[in-house]
C-alpha cells in the first residue's frame, strides 16, 4: 500500500537534489514537506493494515500528514512534470463512515533533470471527501471492500505559474496499524492513492488543457508511539 509518497515525489525529488537547505538551517517549505514525508514513510513502511476487529465504529479521529499531487503534461518526458506537496489534515468520523479533510500550504517543483529541479510557487487548497466519502466496506456500491478501507474524492483549484488548474479525482486507501494498549486509539495511520485530472480553461474552447493528476497521501493518527 505504501506507494504513497515514495513515487514519484520522494524518489524524484531526493534523486534530483534541487537547491536544498543548508545543513545548518532547519528545512522550510518544500524541503520541510519532503523531510516530513520521508519520516512518515519510514515510520509506516511495512505496517500492516488495521485489523478488521480493531476498526472503530464510533467517535472520530483527525489524521495529519503530507500529500503529493503529480501532474504529468507529457508522459514521455520528465522535465515538464509538476510536483505539488502540501500539508494534509483529515478527520475520519466512524459514526457516520465519512472522511473530510483538506490539503493546504502548497509548494511545487518542476524542470526535473538529473541534477536538480526548479521550485515554483503554488496557491490553492484541495478538499478531501467533499462529494464522496466511504469508510469501511461499501456493500451497496462496492467502492470499498474491507472494514479498514476508505474511499474519498478530492477537488480544488490550484494556481501555478502558467495559470489556475481545476483538480478533480478519487482516492482509494487503507487504515494502517493496530495498537492494542488499553485506552489507546487503535489505528496508527492511513495511506491512499488515486487518479484524477488537472484542467485549465474551459473544455471545448481554445487553450483548454487537461493532464493526468495523481494524488498520494500519508498521515498518522493521534497518539502515535
């Protein structure tokens, strides 16, 4: 499940290097989000999905982490790829089986070569679960199949140097880890990935563009060890 945050973003950005942050300074912006994503992957890598019997059926929990949006204008080339990282906050309501959240504090990169990339400004917010949201086994529509699954949509407008893109897609994911200590929230984290589109302009008019836009998320639950 943990394709999340390893490809394309962490591997791509780490391999390319970029400008980076001097070792004497704390990382900020894009560097800080890369570092946060790497720490989350290291903590959750290899963690099994939450046991069915441990999934909460009441209450709610807020998960915090990192998300990456990967926009691929021309599949055959890497230089024009666009990577957008953001801070993820999402709340799972186990009473209603609904997840809602947002991705903000966005930072971007493009111009990928073997030696680096170019950071770019990004503005906007992506909403998680604004139209569609499922926690657990979706027996009616089969969007999910297991008690530890979730399914949500994502959407929002982001502004890049070449214009504003409408982003729209869906995520499939799972809750991760099972804590067994008395009185401790059982889930350790979550991860998800899904496909969508990023479009600019009005469909059917001159200048309209539409690219694939894949979103990956990884986050931890409250009370992590």
